């Protein structure tokens, strides 16, 4: 490389790449020693390398992290077969809807009782399947409570993202009424197209099943299946960016379409997730860690607020999950509720939106960021301890 090409920003990016490589190598061993989940360990490593000044501001690092997050949601979507989702047991479907409604109702009562800002009606029940999908690596796909949890979280996350999109459209500075109408219209159009596409592809592949193997052959030296999936992933991300909708929603639905209509490729998810969890997704967790200022841990007010918020979110989920008690039993019900108590990215996104709109103070924003980290680190550990305990 010519010396003139290496400018200060390039040096920063090269330094970050070296730090990322070291973290990728060491994080599995550190996680094993500390007996923490790999994602929690990577978040902690990210916070540490930022605190000691090993990484600086880098748009390329941020871009790579955002790609990693979108890819995480894509992989999470591949855990959902839409045939199973739309043919969900009626009792489970009814309980799921009631669970989500009850969670928002209890959150509203809590906000009213303590005089919190109305935005917390959106913040407290927020849910994401990003970290939840990681639990499949530990518990497998035959785990009943986890399968139900994933189905319910999928529905709840769609609700969270829809509400976040609508609220964001209203709160963004310089947004006109026309922009808000466009956002709502695009969102409704996207969801309608997803449903129509599902029905169309269901009929198409029923009449012409050979199309599935044409797009994804059983054996192929050119990796057509990977290329097809990556192309779909890129197309949906670009479409979300053009329409200014949440990329995570598009990536998640794209993954679920792949899982639904190309489930004849049993090794596909393994190949895609191996690349994701080995490279892109850890970069996302490292980046999330770098956004947190460890010095905030010295402010007891922020720490206290974070623990109170985390405690409230967990308790409300356990209270709402009581409707599944007879169906699952007490232990599985607790695991079910805890698995919904680590929204991480959507909680950070909602906190950022609230702070940018000046709905919450800087201290409360910091407390919400700390809450997201605490949930990512502690709740996964709580799930593993509870799951391994005797009944």
C-alpha cells in the first residue's frame, strides 16, 4: 500500500481490526473461565477495550457492527418456520396475545403509579429475539419452553418494532405530518407484502416444488444456497433503508422466509450461523460494549436506577407469564419469562430515541443503557443456573 493511503483514520481502523481479532480469539476462553455466556463476555470485553482507550471513533467499525446486528436478526429469523407460526396452537396463540397485552397493561399501571414519562410504556415491555436465539446453542431445538418463547417473542418484537417505528416517526425533529403518514403507509405496505408473499410462495412451491431445489440444490460446489441467502439479506436491508423502516424487522422476516420455504437444506442454518457467530455477530457485541462508559458504575444513582428498571422488567414479565403456568409448570414458566427479559438492542434503540427527543434525562438514558447491559450479562446467567438446577 502506498504510504499516502495510510491516513490517521486508516490507522485507527487497522488498530481496531487487530483488537477485534484478539478479542475473537480470546473471548471463548475467557467465557469458559468466567462461566459466562459468550455474548455477555464480548460485551464486557468491548467495554474494557473502550475504557482503556484501545479503540476510537470509527464509522467503519459502527457499520460492521450494524451489519452484524442485522445478520444476528437474520439468523434469529431462521429459527422461525412461518408454517408453524401461522398454524400455532390456538390456546398458545390466545395466551401469547393475552401475555403481550397484560405486559403492556402492567407497564402502563407502573408508569402511572410512579409518575414516569409515558415513553416507559414502550420501554418496559420492549422485546427482542436477538439474544433469545443464542439460547438454542445451549438448549437445542427440542426445548419446549424455548420454542414457545421464540414464537411469543417474535410476535412481541413485531409489536415493539411497529410501536418504535411509529413513535420515532412522530418524535424525529423536522418530521412533517406527511412524513409520519409515509412511515405508517410503508410499514403497513411492508407487512401486507410479507403476508401476500408467504401465501404466494406457499402455493408456488406446492405446484412447482422443483423450484426449491433449483434455487438451492441438494449438492452444489458453488455454494448457491449461501449466495441466495446473502442476496436476499442484502436486498431486504436495502429496501428497509430506502423506506426508512427498521432494518431488524426486514432481516428477521427474511430469515424466517428462508427457514420456511427452504427447509430441505438441513445444513444451511449451520453454515450461515457458523459464519455469523464466528465473525459478524461478535463484532456487534464488542461494539455494543464500547458504547458503554464503565465510569458510570461509580455513580450509585445510575446503578440503582438500572437495577430497579431491570428488576421491574423481570417482575412484570414473570407476572404476565403466570398465564402459562398450567401449560409449562413453574420452572419452565420462569425460564420463559427470563428469556424475554434481555431485549438489549431494542432497549438501547428505544433509549436513544427517547433521549434524542429530550423525553428523558442524560442520567436516565445512562441508566437504561446500563440496564440493557446488565440484562444481557445477568439474565442469560440466571437462565443457565435455573435450567441446570433440580426441579
